[in-house]
């Protein structure tokens, strides 16, 4: 599992929170960006890029019946969507996007007991690997 992120100064804490909970160091190539103007409405997301599992049926069953319901209990979660790449050439099997009202809310969710349970659960089904990005969403 690897954490990748193009982070603003505030989102560094989200990646650090995830790293602390998961025991994984943030990717060294991440760069710090200035915090955008406060006038724009802003949210924050965690994007999970799941690599192709050896047993897709087992992955799908576990994800649908255990991991997704667990992730839906994260405090402050506004939206939770999943997508699948259109071709088999893509290195990812499933992409999950969990959106929170702010980076502070995302950090609080990751530090909560539910957040710790979600992170700990990754080892139960994501053996092929998962890359996690914590991002600020800035409207343009």
C-alpha cells in the first residue's frame, strides 16, 4: 500500500493521519502547495486505487458485504462512490472516492474508531495493493 498525494499545507495532516493509522509512510514525491483562498467552498476526499486482485469475485464480495458498509460509518462522510476502469489495461480494479466537508473532517474521520477499523480492514481483502490519496477539492 502506498500513499500518494498532491497536498496543500492543510492536507499534509490527512496523509499523516492515514500514515499513522496504517503504519505506512507518505510518498516522498508529494509536494506541498499553498492553501487556496478561504472564499471558495472546499471539501476534501480520500481516493483509494485498488490494484487487480487475484480473485475478483472474493474481492467484490468482501468489499460489498464488509468494507463498504464499514466505510459508510465514517463520521462526516458526505459522499462515497466507486468506479471501475473501462479496460483491462488499467492497473486498477476499483477506485473509491470518499468525500468530507473539509480536511479537518477527513482527519477526524481517519482518527476515529471507525477510521481505524476501515484502515485495518484493508489487509483483509486488498492483498494486491491499494494506493491512497488524500486531497483538497477546490472548485474552479
